[in-house]
C-alpha cells in the first residue's frame, strides 16, 4: 500500500511568521524516514499505511502543543492506493513525461 499525505499544519496564535514552529515539524517528518517533499504551502509525505500517516499528524500537533501553540490549523489530504511505494515521485514524473519535460 502507498499513502500520500499532503499536510499543512501551523499555529494561528504565534504571529505572522511561523517558520520557527513549522521547522521542527518538518524535521520530525524528515527524521521519521518517510520520503517527503516540502512545498511553500505544505508537505507531501509517503507512508506504507494510513496509521503511519495519521501518527505523523498526531506527532506534528504534539510538537506544536509542546511549543506553547494554543491554536493550530491543519489541513490533511490523502491519496491511498494499493500497490508499491514510490508514488511520491512517480506521480510527478508521469505528468512531466506527458508534457515533454523528461
């Protein structure tokens, strides 16, 4: 199975710039060993199971809570598919090939 999680999570009560709060979340995702891609609006992560993806969301919220964030905004989208891992890059490569970029 392959689960692609597209996650945006950040505090809404910590001022305008929240990169200092987002960075530890990204470090946790990086250290989890799951492949990920950071974008300006969120982070895509590929896991082998849905519980693994949900655990990353729970850990992200806990990190923000530990840093004094009383209010957190989160949006999570999932693409869950039977089959092998590797779709985080395969999906992008497929589109690039179709538009002649590969």
